[in-house]
C-alpha cells in the first residue's frame, strides 16, 4: 500500500482528497471494475479537482492512461510521479 504525503503551502490548507484507488472485489483490474470506479468516483473527482496527481512508480497502465486523457479533456493540471522522475502532462 503506497503511503503518500502531499506537501504544499500552508496558506492553501485545508487540502481535500477527493478520491483514491480502491480495489473492487471480484472486478479488480478489469474493464468492468474500471468503469464502475470511474463512473462512481473518479469522473466527478477529476471534474472537481484543481490538480490531478498521478502516482505511477511502475509506469502508467491502461486505466490510469484513460483517467489522464479525461483529465486533459477537462483542462486539468496533471503532475505524474514516477519512480525516477516527476513530470507534468501537457495538453495536445
């Protein structure tokens, strides 16, 4: 289980975490499970977010890529945290 610390200027507090990845029993890592999670949690969270942080230490998988593409369509700032680098996704 990854432990994530969000660092930022105290003048912006309080921070509100809108959604985190959680396994859906019996549907984990399936397209159906992804669609349920996206429609019930991540779509709204991405729409409400000011910034989208992507924690991807082992690379970006298919479902995470879909979320990134949706966030880009929503004109969100996207910061991607990988094992060896941190970078920002840019709009096409």
